[in-house]
């Protein structure tokens, strides 16, 4: 009887860099807030323009080399008994933020996200943009960012509702871009999640490269065995 060969612990098909997929948008989309889960992206494989069309998302244009950074913070409280032993640990606060620097200083979608729809006027024909910088509450928007890796690997992040928390210092200098370094609060959506993330390995996985004369245990515990030699009844 053939003894299955266990899959090794390291697997490059499970490694991915955070390079943007700029095929449609430059990698980052801004759209209307989404309250219907049926309008959420379906997977990392779904074409970006198809997913974005469901919630009116448009390209945020160039993003600086720092990319998109996700940070989640959780505060907990220990519930103690009479003897001060821990009975349980409960979450008292949870938040998720994204930091991203937008490099297109005249991108209408970016400006409306940062300053509010009613505070940005764009005259496409004249090529002019007017911004009113006020203390108004900022709108919520949906966000999606797409990633790509080797051999067709893809990734996608999606927030159904998010709002700008802070905008960093804006520098007007000759040797630098006018850009908006933003910290974005991601809000929990109708499903209770803050951020949705999908990854797709793409290409050829290790399981599909197993040679015909070996057996291999693949994800999920199923075993692939080689065909038995002629006359072998085991």
C-alpha cells in the first residue's frame, strides 16, 4: 500500500506581495456607501470594474509608494470572580483604520471624500476645481483596493462605509507632489464586519504539481494517491 506523502510546511503559493492591481483604477476605488451585501464584491477574482459598478465606485487615481496600510485595535476587559481569577475576557472597543496617501490633488472623487461632496465643485469643461475647506461633518464612502501577485495571485480589500479621520500636512513645494495623507476610519457595516479581505492564489497550486507517481495530502485532509501498478491489488 502506498503511504501518502504529507505536504511540506512552506508553500510559496501562499506568499503574496502588496503590489496594486492597476488594470482598471490604479488600485484604489471610492464609491457610495453600501448597505446591501448583495452589492459587495464577490471575490478577489471578480474584475474590479464589475464590482465597482455595483456601488458607483470610481478611481482614486495615483496612490503613493507607501500603499495602503491597515491597522486594527482592540480593547478588552477582564471579568474577575471573587478570588480575582479571570472568568472571561470581553471586547470593549474595536476599530479599524486605513492610511493612504492620494497623489492626485485634483481628483474629484478624492476631494469629495476628504472635504465633502457639497464642498467640491468640478468644471470638467473648463478644467477647474474649487474646494471649500469647512468644519462640516464628512461623508461616508465605500472603498475598495485591489492587489496582484505572481502567477495570477490576487487580493482585494473592501469597506462598505468609511470616513476620513485626519488629513496630514499638505505641502506646496516645487520638488514635491501636492498630496493628501489620510487616515480613514472604517465603520462596521450591515453584516457587522469592518473590513472584508479576499485572496486568490491563482495559477498552479502545489497540489496540482504533485507527480503522478507520488501521493500527497492536500488542504482539507483529502489524499491524492498514485495509480497502483499493474497487478497490485493492495
